[in-house]
């Protein structure tokens, strides 16, 4: 298992897409159910995983901001209009919470 983790880390450290394909091929036939499932999941999402390996850019910041906004909207459903929601977001940002 440690070897698998090291191999997966190396893929990202070396930014090596061909290593990714070798990793998926190797572990998709594993007898360990969790490793096989992990490799199969990587195979299903290969385009996204390839991009994560090949590029240093990530949309994690945007996704986090979007999730935070959705959470705030859910807590305020039926209690406010767009203007109040915008004011709350501005206030949160000014206080360093947004």
C-alpha cells in the first residue's frame, strides 16, 4: 500500500501523465478491492486527473467560494432578497471571513 501511495505522489511531483496511465493500468487489476476501485475511479475521470497532473492551475479557490456562497444562501432562504445577501457577503469579506 505504501508503494502505491508513493507512486501516486510521484506522478504529481514529476507532472508525468504517462506515469498516470501506467499507475491506472497496474492497479485496475489489483486484488485489493480499494486499490482497484480507486484506479477505476481515476479511469472514469481521466480527463480531469490528466489536467490536474499536467497543469499547476486549479479551480479549488473558485469551488470553495462557490460552496461558501451556496451555504450562505441556504441559511437565508425565504428571509432576504438579493440586496441583503450581497450586503452580507460584502460584510463577511470586510471582516476576513469571505
